[in-house]
């Protein structure tokens, strides 16, 4: 039997579940995959971008006193790559919504990309691949 693996969830620390959900829904068309609260009060909120795909983001509320970790989990390096099939349209949408852009679109033969930040300062690389499988 061949062993197959895939990424399930990327974990992002947040200060507020609803603020994070609204940001990703309004800017990246995220969909709620899991949203429930256990008896002890801990909320589990997972979002995705295609309901047919298990890959997504798990928002984890920062319960520690170290609020410097929110938006800085990767010490200033990019947090993840978001693939899109409409880079220019998404870029314009993010500009319209006031999302902070770090790097304007760069165009190459095989790909295009730009860098932006989420509401907490996590850097996202948005990429459109051309004539390849992501």
C-alpha cells in the first residue's frame, strides 16, 4: 500500500474569531468548514476555500498573555501561499477592501503573485499559476 499524506489545516492565532472569519470571508471567499463550541467553552472554527477540499485554516484563539504572537507566528516571514485563478481581480478586490499590500503584482510566464497581510499582519503570498497544476 502506498502511503499518501496531505495538509489538513494551517493554524492561525487570532484575537477574535468573528473578526478573522469576516476578513477571510470578505476578501478570500472563505467558507466555514467547522464551527462548534465544546462544553468547556473552547470554540473550534475552521475555514476553507473549496468545500470539496479538506485543506483549510483553523483559527486558534490566543488565550495567553503573549499577544505579540498573533500576526507574528512566522517571525515576519510569509505565513502561507494562497492560490487563485484570478490574480488581478482578487488584487483589485483587496485594494477596494483596504487590505494592506506588501508587494504589488509581479508577472512572469509561468506565474504571477503579490504579497498582502491579513487583519493581524500575517503575510500571505497570493499566486496564480499558468498552465500548471498547483
